[in-house]
């Protein structure tokens, strides 16, 4: 057991940052027609299908997939893009490069050591589609050369991000208005100032808007259970769950479980290998909490689940994600795509 002050999971910035409004807008701006939900509040599904392998995921680029692993990504929900075209990625690369250079000329402090020699590259990111309706994912990389000549003259990657839609909601995709492209999940790695610049360019160019994609304790519990059940050939790591204690100063309690023990527990609970129910997720978490109470006499039911880490991925309530296993990336993205689209709809 590890009980310590919760300093690593400080609340992230929300609202307006550096002139960029990371909020949702109206459904007409999104390009969403009748798919917009008309309910007072959103219900988490009582059951979810376990994501399977899609033939569309065979066309994967191993080098690009490797770029996604073991980096700390910040999750955003992105409304549909107006008149976005996969055929224009080279043009977008030039336009965003020029935009960043122009903002730098205005004196905007983008990043320490970032000079005017900025290069932006948009490129396809194949192998992440779950259905034929999903648009192909897009990778964005921003590099910079040192202002001082060196014998290598290497470019340094200073920011990266990618947009994807993996097994997106069929009704939502079918009801998009003409000229809109749905890539609802946007993941970034880099400085907030560069993220804000990229976000401002996207909002101006494609009439879209961003929202930080936070994750509820309930959805964290779903991920802990579902990811524990995935079959892996290698790369097994300890399963960890972190809870925050409602006190001042704030405390964090962590529970570490051997991956074989966690999987054995889940397999004893799950009734159907093709789906997961809310009752099974609840029983899985309560069993772990009961085990914790047996040894430490602490009731975790009074705390809040804020982070889960498995052999598949690690994610916290503030939308910070680390992908750990290449064979399960699409399965993780399928769940996160659902959350991103739900944030747009609700």
C-alpha cells in the first residue's frame, strides 16, 4: 500500500487557454443532424461489447505505431471537421507551419528553444479503423531545428498529436451533414502553448472546437476490468488502481495486483467473453476493494477511483493516457472514441 500526498495528478487547465476556447458548441456547427441526443442527462451503457480485431487494422505502419507507445498523451474531444480532406494533408502541413511561424513573429512564447525553423508534417496513420465508416487516422508532428549550426543539424520533435475514430457510433457517423469528417478523439503530446496554437488553427480552418476529455471513475472502472481481460502474448505488468481520499491535504491510495491474479479474478466474474456488463465491472472493483479492506482495514468505497494502469494502458481521470501494448491500441481507442463522441452528443 502506498499512501502519499496527491501531487502528480494536479487539475489541468480548462476553459480558455492562450486565446483558445476548448469548449463545445452547438450541434449545427458540429455538422450533427438527428444524431444529437435529446435527454436531460447521459446514462453509461449497462453492457459493452468486447472490441475484436478488424481486417482494417491489418494495414498498420509499425514505425508510426511505435511512436504512439509509452508517451503521455492528453485526450481531447474534437467536434466534426468542416471540409477536411485526407487528400490535402501536404497543404495543411504548409498552412500550419506558416501559422506557427507568423505567431512566433508576433512574439508569442511558443516553447523554450523553438526558433523560426518549424516544420509541420501531417501524415496518414493507417491501421486504427474499426469499421469501414471510420475515417483514417491522421498523425501531426512538429519539429524544430536549432538556431545554432551543429555537425548533425538534426531536427527535434517538439510536439505530436493524432486524430482518430475507431469503431465510431454508426448512427452518429451516418447523420453527419455533408462536408463534415468525424475524427472525434484528439491526442496530444507537447507543450500547452503549442497545443493551443494547433487548436486555434484547427478551429479557424475547420470550424470545430475542442474539449478536454476527462474520464469518470465509473469509466475508469470499466477500463480496468475490460483491459484486464485482454489476452496478451507478452508485456505483462502489474495492475494498479489509485484512489483519492476526500480529505485535506489530499491523499492517494494505490493498490498493486499481479496481472495473473487480476486476470484470474476477472475471468471468474465475466460470464460472456464477447461482452462486459456493469454488474461484472462493479463486482470486479468491489472484490479488489474487499481484498484491500481485509489487509489494511480501509474502506475504499468512500474514496474516488482516479487512475488505472494495466499491461494494456494507463489512464487517469484528467485524460492523461499512456499506451503500453501495440496489439491492443485499437481496443483502447474504441472505448475512448465512444467517450469522445458521447461528449459531443451530450
